[in-house]
């Protein structure tokens, strides 16, 4: 498969399928390595998309005076 970006949902589905195939363990070593490499690329693509999305999310809050204000969404660990 080409290294172009695919939709997030498709990437997650493909990544899940790769994990399943690797867990079954019936791939030869070369195929397992290729699947693992593809999985890493998909993981990185998904992680990048999540990071980008978090930066776009805004929280809409109402202050004590009833005014609506926007603030950036920040993840805390």
C-alpha cells in the first residue's frame, strides 16, 4: 500500500487488522516486519491527526455574568 495518508477511521481499522494478523503469529518473518512497519506508519499518522485535532478543539464556556467565551482545549495527563 502506498504511503499516502488515508482517513483516520480507515487508518485505525487497518492498524487494528495489522495487530490481529501479528497476534495470530502465522506470518513469516519478512511479512511480519512489513506489517509492523506499516503499523508504525499508521500509528504515527493517527497520532499526528489526534494532536492536530486537539489543537483545534475549543471549549465554549459561560462565565458568571452569562457571557460565552471560547478557550483552547488543553489535555492534561
